[in-house]
C-alpha cells in the first residue's frame, strides 16, 4: 500500500458516532477509547499510521442498550469503509486488490478481559486468492484465512474454545501440505459455525466488519470485563470504542518486515533507540518470539531510509509522551507504518535512569520522576551490575540477554553438579546445550544460567526470569565432553569449576570474576535515592537491620512491622500477621514489598489506623535496603 | 516391560520427563511396595533428592515406548495433538514473557489470569485426546487447571515461577513429554 498524503482524508467532521483517524477529531479517550485516541495523536505527530476509523464508545453503549447498531452509526461506518477504500487504493471483496482490516477493542481505560483483536477481516474464499498473489505465499495467505476463521468462530460467534479445538483436531491432516491443512481448517470452522447457529463467516467483508464491531461492543459486558470493573471500581457506563484499521503486511519479501522499537533501551535506560526487527515477517512473529529477531542496526544496514524515519518517529513519540515509549511498526515494501504506541514496559534500572534523565532534560519535575518509578523498580535497580563491559579477550560467549542481572560463579554443565556445588555454598553458573524440565532444579540452584540454544521467549528464558536469575540464551552449540569436565562453545573450552561472569542484560559470558559494583554508586541512582529520601515522611535508616524474614524492627522512626512475604499472602492473612506481630504495640509504619503495597494500600492503612498507629505504608526499598540484606 | 499400563512405566516415564521424581509426587505414580520392587529390579534409584531412572530403566522405557509407537501406526492421535500444541506454544510463552515484563500489579495479574484460562480451555481438548492413546498426559490437564486457578485467586507465582507447580512449568513438562512420547528430540525441532 502507498501512503496517502497527510491530512487528505476526506471525512466530514459532522460525524456523530464514527470518526476517521486524521479527520481532525480530538484525541479524547472518553469518545474514542484509549487506542483510538492514541492513533489520533500519532497522526497529529505526523507519523505514518495505516488508515483507520473509530466507532465511538457512545455508539457501543447505544448498541448495548438497543441490541443493534443505530441507523446513524451503521451509515457512518459504511461511509468510513468507502473512505478507507479511497485512501488505501484497495477494495473490499476485490480479488485483485483486496482491502483487509483489523478490528480491535479500545476502552477509555485499560480493560483486560475484553475481546481480542480480529486480524485480516475481509478475507473470503475470493479475496484470499488476492492475498496469495500479492504475497506470493499461498501457505501464509491460507494460514491467515484459517486463523481469521478460527478467531471469528471464537470471538465473533462466541463458540467455546474447546469446541473450536475439537473441530480442528477432528481433521484428517496426514499427508497434506500447509496450504491444504489451512483450507481444511477454514472448511471445518465454517461447518462448525453452521452447525452451531447456521451462520458461517459472511462472504461480504462489510458484514464481517459490522459483526466484529458488534462483538467488540458486547465484550464490554463479558464476565471477565465486568469482574475487572468491579475489582477496580471502574464505571460500567464508560463503554468501549472499536478501532477498524487497514492491515499492512511485513512479509512481502526482503524490503518488508515487522518490529517493536523502544525510544530508549528498556533494560539499561540508555538514551538510544532499541528494538527487534524481523525481515519478511508479520508482527505476531516478533511478539511470539518464534524466530530470533534481528536488531534495529540490521534494519539500518538493510533499509537505511526506513531506519532514519523510524528513529525520527521515536523521537517525536517520546517528546510528546515525555516517557519511554514502545512502538509497534511494520515495513511494507519500504514504507514505514506505525501501528501502535504505548508507554514502554522497562526494567527497574531503566525506569529509574530514564526518570532522572527526563528531569535533566527538563521534560518532567522531580515529583513526577518519583511517581513514575515504583518501589519494586527501585529495588530492582539497586541490584549489583558489572562495572564495565568485559575486555574482548575475556568474553567467551555471546548470546541474547534473556534475563537481566549480573552474577559470578563456577561453571558447571550438569544439574547434579549445580545442585551439589550450590549446596556447598558456591555460586554456580549452569551452562547447558539446551534445556528440558530436568534442568529446572539446576536453574533453581544456580546463580545464573547459560544455554546454547533458545531465544528470549524460550522455556529456559521464561524459567530463568521466573526466578529472577540472570540468563544468557542462544550462545551457540555447547558440547560437553563425555566425562563432563569441559564444555566447548564456538572453539572455546571452559573447564568445570572455572569462574565465569554472566551479564544477563548485555548477553555476555566472560572469564574470571569481572568486578561488580553496587548500583547506588551510579550517579543517577544515587540522585534518585536522595530525592526519594527527601520526599519520604519516614526517616531512612542507615544501619542494617536484623536479617529476619519478617517481624517487628526498631528504626529511627520507632518500631516497624515488616512483612517480607506479603506478596504471597491473602489480605486477611497479612492483616492477621500484622496484628500478631504488633501484639498491641504501636507501629509507625507497616512495611511490605512493593507489589503488595500497591494492591492493598487501603486495607493496610485501615489496619494501621485500627492499631492506633500512624497510617504510613512504606515499601521496603525506600526505607533503607539494609532490611532486606540476608 | 512392554506395557505402558504398569507402575514401572509410569515411574520411569515421570523420571524421564522431569529428571527426578520428588518424594511428594510419588504417591500419584505407584505404591510404596511397587517403588521398592522397581528399585530391586534396578529400574530406578533413590537419591537424597528423589527418585531417578537408572540407565537400565531408561533403556527398557525406550523400548516400551518404541513398541507402543509401533502399535499406533505412523501417524497417531498424539502426533496430531502435538501439532496443535505447537500452534499454542509460542503465543503462550509470549503471554508468560509479557507477564514477567509487566508491573505484576493487579491489572497485569487479572489480565494474565484471563489469558491462562483461555489457553487452558484450548489445550484441554488436545490433552484429553492425547490421553486416549497416552494416558500419562491426563495429569497435565488437572495440573494446568490448578495452576490457572491459583493465578486467578491472586497468586502470581503460579504463572512462571518454577519453584511452585506453575502454569509455564507444567506446560514445559508437557512439551517435553511430547518429545519423549513421540521419540523426537528438542534439538531436531529447534534446528528445523
């Protein structure tokens, strides 16, 4: 698809229910939902966004009240569909140049539990052939169609997941090609929908879009969405909007691709664009991590103009949001398309460093910086790290930084070794060619993990992060000698028991004990902690306190109750424990780990008051981390 | 032991998939006297940390599985369910990774609980079908469902923490069981 001239969308703003993105409509989340408003902002920043329109929250509420889309809303949707055809130069149902769209939910506030996205709406038995011709990849086109039919059955028709899976499992697929399998799956889904209520996926793309839009609106009242609203006391009268957006394809050969980019490095906070990119691939391939992605540097080498435009776009996004942002993008035959942007998830260290730099850059003030970094992130940022990148001569393996952190330990190649040495009090680094569940005990015993194969979403990486152990994955073929005393990786031999240093952020394994430094020594972190201390009502204690898991401790502010394990307790259990620990005394503060403090702050405050104490709820990291030292 | 319906098969299979059978998981597999018999037969060995399979036990287990596969014919039901399992595997790991990157707050927990529940309802029919030919798969459905319930009740450890019987850990074992049962290797698949 060729990008339309900016601002050329010919939509009148007299619209009542349906708004074209780029038509001059204000980015108001109450009207357009968060996602829709976000797209409007991106267009406002001059970024290339695939043509889209938003069916408003009001239209959704009307639909829920009346049981059908109003005549006005339907008419406006049809007008916008025509406009999409004009701007994209494609047509719904046209087998030569089919127009395909995605349909997504987007409420004014983040709402887990609503409908998933339906991709490739507009595919039919005729248009799928157009996609085959355009992508030159029948296997891909038919797989899109099969996945679309499956989503339609589950999401739009509301068939139970187990019915859909059973129908797919009933297929006799042996000896079939990928395309034939997808064809069989499409037929099975159509039959299932007919058997269920007599209505397969409509042949008319417009009808598909209307039905998918209605399904989005209905999902506002799904059981899960209602449960979430009760939990968070969210107004049920907000409703959700629906975003309909032209699909772009990153799998049209070597000048196409998909990626996710961050305005700053989300693990280190370093102020430079960072991201993953896959040539000739769709977005799901990047998100699912089925293939190890290339980096933005590879994009710069292969498609320099696209890379330059992306970097410029990232800068504009960050300036606008005044925060680290994450941008999903697709390159469709050398054309950059920004699909979605949100405030980026980041490590504790990155959160803190970015907040300090934003203050230095004058984008935010100290109070906002403090509010942006959660106590859990402060705690994570304080983990030790290597003083510097190891000298090249010391680096023995390079792979993907799959789980952040730094550790030094003795290399072992066997689970039993790891468990035994760790049991004797050694720090061990478990190096394995590949990982199976039998290695998990070794993971638990080890201080860090290195695997020969696997990417950032491999089972090994998930397990390592699940225990917060630093990990480097995908270092290359690891071959362990028959007697288990040495392992060879890329021509370099490592002996059992030799000391190695694992950097789970940068993905390196180096010989010897590389120097570790406490993070407080870094100027940004030290400054942040000073701001936090100055802002805190509870005096920060300098002296390390007794290293017990929980109990009542003396501090300069008087006794405090520490619930170290509160994350894993129910509210009642935590309350009971506080009462028990306090045993009638007065406590100036109850200290819990950060996640729990957020979850149950009100309850804790109530408890403190009930105990006749002040209502301080302070999370541990800000009150002198000596408490946590074990 | 050319029969998959024996305690010997169940115990050695579990040891093969999990590496070790911890003492607290033994009860589901065989009785104490059966364990003692397996030890006398030299199929398993008791260690300080649990039960492991001996080389003899593993060899016998391999030949039992081979005979079992031969009886099923070239394309069994289990292999067909494995294809669907792989379709779910990458996005499930992405869900786990997203949870780990998240703030792990109430919203993230609610969201991941819903997603795990979706994956549970999609994987259940696969597992129950696989279990028709390979009954040892049945336990994954009940374990996954217990993990999903724990997450829904607010305990985030049951998403990916390997120190509890977390959803990802069970999924990982189920994946390994497919390799073992179908006689394929992780290396082959990852290289493909």
